[in-house]
C-alpha cells in the first residue's frame, strides 16, 4: 500500500491540472444549450477511465444523457464495489457573483474554485485517481469495481431508475460507494448514513386573459399573486408544521440515540448563523437545527413569479402567478404519496377566482442506513487512515435519489463518503473544493478499496 500512497503524494500537482480539464466542460444538465457539452463531458470521463486502466469502458445511451460505464473485475474472490457519481453540474447564474469564471478552475487559499469542483466532478475524480494509483503501482485493485457516472443527477436522475432496472445483472455488486456529500465541518471527516427525499412541484394560477389596468379593474377581480401568497401562507402553521393533511403520517421519529449523538457533534449555532449571514434561525418547534435539516421534512418555496418586477412602478394586475414548491422528505415518506396529498391540498385551498395548473417535476425517496454495517465500518477505517482522524456519522438534508433505488432494486447498501464542506457553495456562485480534503480523499479512497476487500459480505 505504501507504493500506492507515495504515488498519490508524488502526483498531487498533476491531479489538479487534469481535474481542471474536467471542470472546464460546462456540463449543465438543466440547460438545453449545453447538451453537446454534457456529451463531451461524458466522453472526457470515458477517455480518462480508459486511460487509468479500467476495462469495458463505454457510454451507455439513455433517453437523456449517457451513463459512463467502466469496470475492473480481476479479483474474483474479493467483493465488488458499484461506484456511483455524476458528471453533470448545476447552472452558474448569477454569473456576476463569481470571483473567477465558473469553468476556469482557479486556486485561491487552498481551495479550487469552479462549478462542479465539489458537486460532483472533483469527488468522482478523486476515486479515478485512487484507482489509477492502485493499477499503476500494483497492476491490480484489491477489489472488483464497476463505475457508473451519470449526467442527469442535477435534474432528478429521470432515466436512471430504468437504466438500473435494465442492467440489473451487469450491475450486481456487494456495496455501492458514493462521494457526493459533505464533511460535517472543516477538519471533521464524515460518513453520511441518511439522505432526505424530494417532491418538486409547480403551481400556476391564472385569473384573466391578460394583465389588467390595476385602477380600472382593481378591487373587483382576483389578483393571482395575492391568491398565491394566501395559498402559500396556508401551507405551514406558526410552529413550522406543514399543514397538508396526512403529511406526517409516515415520518419515522428521531431515535433518542441519534438525538444524543448529534447533540455531541461540534456544531456551533452562532458560528453557523454568522458564516451564512442568517439574522436568526427558525424552523419546526421542538427540534434543533441539525434535526430540522437532517431528520425532519420541510416544504419550501424555491421560486415565485408574478406581475411587474422591473425597475420603477407599473400599475398592473397580473394575469398569472407561479410558484415552484418542493418538499424534502424523510424515512418512511413516499414521494408519490406525498405528492398526491399535496396536490389534493392545493386543489382544496385554491379559490374559484383563479384557474389552477398543478404540475409535478422530479422526486426521489429518502434513504437511511444503519451505521453498524460492516462496509460503513470499513469506510470508517479507511477515512481514519486517509485523514488521520475517525469520521463522525451524519445524515444530510440533500437528496441523491438513486441511493434508495440501489437498495430497493439491486438490494445494495451504500457507503456515502464525501469530502465537500458545508460552505463549499454547491449550486451557488463560487463553488469550491478544499485541496487538502481532495488529496486526503484520494488516499482514503485508495484505502477504502483495500478495507472493503477485507470486509466479509454478510450472508
Ligand atoms: N450532491 C447533491 C446531494 C447532496 C447535497 C447530498 C448536500 C448531501 C448534501 C446532489 O448533487 C444534489 O444536488 N441533489 C439534488 C437532487 C435533486 C435534483 C433531485 C438536491 O438535493 O437538490
Ligand atoms: Mn451531487
Ligand atoms: Mn448537486
């Protein structure tokens, strides 16, 4: 193993140059004008996977963006890892808030700034470099590995469930490894054992054929912006509870052991407020900030649009109003069922003065593992070897929809070992990856394969 680690240490600078090439490709899955860039990024990943010595490398077409596949299956007696990551990234707007161009990776103060640096290209690349180190130094890996890197995670992984169902036998493995989450804090390596699920919806209201003169008509007809605001106001009560009937029926209560463990994590509420500029924290009464974001469901307005929003004043009654509303779910809530309950509630609270169009976008199931799983313990040892420190166990508020699919369709447990940071600015301007976490992450990944190789698969 020393040779492998030495190789990683010696090649540190080369890794950055190569990663900059990957980060230069604007593979924004949400924007149709970037379709070619997304394809180019898939090809870049495939070429790199071939170059480091993976086999059977290919792009597998889906109705959307291709999945990049590669494997190395030369350890017949060892377990098989299914590695998952995504090569697509979020849009970059507002562009003017970036301190350096989002697709020209720039190093400042030990951080690599670029869209996708942390979410998720940098973290995928970390594993490619760990694999490369094993293959060049030993000619082999201690485990078998199958990699799938997808290009639609940031738009809800719409084609991935079908992809997995269609390739069930080829994807057979013992454990899934994913690096697409964050460390609890700087200097606190972490393993994530729970993710929230998601339901994403849109509400469109229309009250008239066109916008109207607000003096001529105001007072006699409904204003959809106002109606929408009143509807949104009926979605949560004063204590932060969601008012959709049945919403909490399947929510698994927080275990006392989790509450106790989380209370011991190095979380400083005051620092959290200051770091992000929150005037005050708020949320569901009776729960701490970590509990609110990790273990409780939420309903949020992602966007609101109506009427005149330009400079100056225009006296107008808007004809339409729109809101994008999503709910983060926790075990054992089901996105389909919650979507149905929410739609029924929205229909019920929509007054007859407006016409409602309700649409559903993507969704995903929540996920939770038990952290005494032997694979999670193996990851704990690898992280300790890579970071010189035992990891903490976290849940996260974000969603990776495919993780529950791996469990349900392939029967596979997942190990989520991420090296992002809470202030990495994922999905926001100035996304960044801490270079020492990236480097230690490569080393920990190299150890992870070795630790998993020695893990006996539970019958
Ligand atoms: N890497 C994130 C998921 C994540 C974020 C996990 C923070 C843990 C902490 C992923 O790329 C992501 O952004 N997921 C989306 C999923 C959605 C588009 C279905 C999310 O959580 O909003
Ligand atoms: Mn991600
Ligand atoms: Mn993301």
